[in-house]
């Protein structure tokens, strides 16, 4: 159980670090949980399955549109990045 929590914590840290690096906004772990809840409730604008365990979701949070890689097994975010980094035509509505 401790290894799983360490991995989840490192995924949160990575997501927080990338959000600051790529969008200039500092997030807290509770912000990450809010984003995950938006994804779970189907609040993403668009999404595409990346692998059996990961989906890329395009969503808006506090006025910023971004793509988030969500892991269904761990129920955590892997990372976030600008939507411009992806070919938006690849996305399909879920």
C-alpha cells in the first residue's frame, strides 16, 4: 500500500510541477482532486483514449484550457500540457 501512495504522490507532484511550468499557476493537491472529479463527472470538453489505462482529456479549469492525461487504474493524473501540443482533430467526444 505504501508503494501505491508514493506513486500517487509523485504523480500529483509531477502534475503540479508541470502546471506551474506550462501555465504559470501554482496548484495544490486539492486542486488536482478537483480536476480529477471534473474528469470523473464527464466534465471534459473532449477526450481520446491513449492506452487501456490512460485517456487524454481536454478541459478548462479556472479559465485555462489544457489537456490532462488521466490514469483510470490509479484514478490520478499523469501530467498536463497545452492543448496546442496535440492535433485537436484526433479528439473525439466521450
